[in-house]
């Protein structure tokens, strides 16, 4: 098959329906490259190499893309049976909480964007964790006002201590959000969607390489929790290894209760009591009998938790309209700002060279311009964007931050000759909080789904860092999401927008994104593309890379997903993901003193423009769907051509894309 060289054109091949949907491809040969390259230390989860040569998956009627084969299969089956994209999201999340527990689960939070193909309506859902009602602004640093000592357990870094204590645990939001969204857009019964996860938890599954690495890395932390040790560690306290069959009867029992009684059974009653008791633990296990600072969550925090419907953030970009998640995520605004700045540049002129299955080699100028635009967007993100139920955005809000004139003025700050290093935030009248939150500390997963009716769900779901807070109860891990708040409530400029406050939701970088065609009158047209990724603060960079790769550079969904990760936060360091086979990573002389000092021409080109460059491995987990007109069917006014969906899944994680897959015949 010829690879499409433009997102708007489909290669000349016939698409035939497949007789056996949702069958997982044979296990890929274990070709993983670059798995020993050090992970970028800012990232919440370990990198695990790159699987080169992935091909796009083409589906006719429905498509599921997730970071784990069993989760994708569960979603695909729901879609095959005629379930909605939202039904599939519920089934996928429950399986992911079992087979990819390091990244997401019912003990965490998430955001969803849903597109209703019949009405054109777009809705976003906020299931972000909240701080306990009894919180105060220094809870992530100090035991209390009367005992102003650092938190227990005493670990190497204040972030690590806060993360491993009960203080980091926010009231989980995933289940209330899924229930709300399922009430709006579900077609199958709530309880039926729990069956795949209950079955896998009961019968067992094989620990994957990424899950095994996550357990190994977290072993000493898991040891402090007797329930986590009993599940993730062997009787001799070594980490359970890849290939071990794991059963989780406690998770199966938890899910059976919630399937029967609804999300309420998680928030009120015995499950809620176990969560609160776990958060209040003040001592580690017999194997690690250390002091632990308890969290301040009460049963009332769980009983009172509410998910929210929010207004998505939409903005035109060239011939499309891009929609993302608004506050408390900063992702939608930061992605839209970056693209709004980039609209002032001709990115097509900087298309990657050597385009092949894995994307291509980005150009120095392309990386330079895009990373400068990101510095400017992150500067505003860290200064101004937090939970708007507590701290309003400057000026008129989203419209002020996305104003084309404002973004053109930001674009004018970019020199093609020299990196700005660190960008200053924009200046606005009428701003409440002024402090700077760039010191934000920082597992997560992304799901993209489309059903037979053309409805689409993008969901990014998280327990924050890999293995969350290491607190484990009733078969699931609790998040450490509150460490996404600023640890300091204020600095010399004033209070920080993202400071910890009671019942507030921490700012997030999660960026589930939907792209639509832009009609001649400027309004939002048909669905074109869905994407998103985990990766902590780098999520915004991964999403921008994927969008630009499809929309400006004409790469297909897989090429764009596989493409070299590059970009910058608001610091002099620009990241060029060395896990990608197209990049020559720099070897730390400490790791290999004999390695010859050399620099990839991309790296030296960026250095010549004043960038500090890191080629540390990036741990993205992009899941992309692009909808294309199908050139293979005759089109008549009575039977217009149907579309096909092209899926791309990140070769840096373990996922697959599966759908109503046609056979391709040339
Ligand atoms: N907690 C982070 C956020 O909400 C996501 C962390 C991750 O991607 O692993 O922005």
C-alpha cells in the first residue's frame, strides 16, 4: 500500500470489510531499540525504548487506540457490538486500571472530550481530583502550622516525600466523571461495561515489560504499603517480573460492587472508608516501618466529590478548528496558544526530511520555531492558568489569552537567529494571582475512540506519577495528583495561581484534543483528528508535535505519532527525543567514558541558535485517529463516500490500535 502523503488524500487501494474484528495482532517481535537510554528526569514515567516501523491501522467503522493491547481489545469489542465511544471509554479505563496500573485507574482523575456526530455537539468532562476540604496552602511542605517540619517519609527530595505521604492524594474523580458522561452518551448498560475488567482480574493477565519496569523501579516505595507489597511483590519481597500471571480478586470485587450500585458505591460506604483509612496511615509496613504524614481527606470529601461538564477551548488553526480541555487543565490553552503563535510562520517550509514509517527527521528551524512558541505559551501557563473556580484568568479569560493580536505580538518575539532561552509571560490588566509556578513537580495514559455512529472520545487519565502515591487499597492505587499544585503558595510577585486551596483542583497539562474541518463561514465542520498523550508537562509538546505533523507536514496518523518528540518548556533546554532511531543521542560520558563525543547535526544546529539541548529519552504515549475520505468506494449523491479512520499508537509504549479493520487490496 502506498503511504498517504497528505492527510487530505487517501491512497488508491480498495477497502474490504474484515470478518474477524478485534483480534489482537500476533505478538510483535520484541524489537525495541534505545531502551537503555536514560529517561528525561522531568518525566513522571520511565521511558522504555522505541518499536520501529509501526504501520497505521485502518478501520472502516470504528477504532480504539489505547496504550495496552487488552484495553484496546476491550474497547474494540464494545464498539463492535454497537456500543458508543463513551461505553468503550468506560470499559477501557477499567481494564487499564488493572493491566497498566502504574499509569491510571479508579484511584485517579481524568479529562474527556466527547464529539456527538449526530448533533455536532462537543462536551468536555472534568474528573480532576480535588484537595481535601481541610487543606491549607503549605500542606505539601510542612506537617502543620504547629509542627513546621518537612513531611514524612523523609526521602531525597521534598517532591518525593510529599508524593509518598498521604498529603499528595486528591479525592479521585474518574468514576464520577465516567458515570456522568455515560449517562449523557452511553448506550450499553453501566454494569455490562465492567465485565471485561472483572473477567481479566479474576482469570489473571501477564505482567507486561512496562508494568514490570514500573514495579521494579518503585519496589522500595511499594514496600511501605503492606497491601501494595502483597500485590506487586513476591513473598521474598522482590518485584514481580515480566511474564508473571497476576490476578486481582480485590479489584474484581471492587468493580462488581460499583457495577451493581453505581459510582456512589465508591464514594460512600466501605470502599470510601478503605480509601480514607489508607490516606490516614501514619506508619509504613513491618518491612519499612517509617513515619508517614497522613493526608487530611475525610469521608465527606469523597461523598461530596462532583465531576463537572466544562466548556471546551476551541481555536482556528489554518483550515481546521482545534478543541482542547479548559481549566483546570492548562493543556487546551497552551496547545492553542502555541498553534496561534505558529500560525504566523510557514511551517510547511520546514517539513521533516527523510519521511518514513517512524515520521522523519525534524529540521533545526522547525524545532527552533516550535520550541520558541512553546516557551511563550508555557510562560503564560505557569503564571496565569489554574483552577478557574478559584483564580480567574486574566482579562476576559480564554479569549484574552487566545486573542489573535496578542498571539501575533508573542510571535513577533521569536527570532529565527537566537533562542530566547526563557520567555516572559504576557502582561495583562486585571490579573489576580501573580506568582510564578515554574517549579511544578511533576502515570498517565491516553485513549482515543470512535464508534460506528462517528462519535468520538478522547480521554487522558492519570494517577500523576508512575504508581501514584504507592498507597494501594481494594485492588487499586491512589493518585499523588496534589503534587501538581505549587508547593509554595506565593513568591515575591504575589500569590501563585496554582497554590493549594481547600477543594481546589490542581492545574494539569493533560491535553485530550479533537480537530475539526473549518467550514467556509469559519464554523466547526466535520471531525478530522483525535489525539493526546501522557508525559507530565511535556504532554503539551507531544500533542503539538503530533498536530503539526499531520496538519502542516502531511504525515499519517502513525507517522505523526511515531515522529521524533521535540520541544521545550519555559527553560533554555530544548528536548529532542533520543529514543527515536532517527536521532543520534548523546551518551553521558559518566555512563560510557569511551563513547566518542559527537553531536547529531540537529543538536549542533540548535546549539548554534543558543539552545541547550537534551537528547534524553521521552516517554510519550500518543494515541491518534485521523479520519479520511475513502477513495476506494464509488461516491454518488445517494450514497456518499464513507470515511475511514487511520490509527496511530505510540511506539514508545505497549499499545495497539484495533477496529473494524478492513483488508487492503491493491
Ligand atoms: N499529573 C500530570 C497532569 O495532570 C500528568 C502526569 C503524566 O502525564 O504522567 O498534568
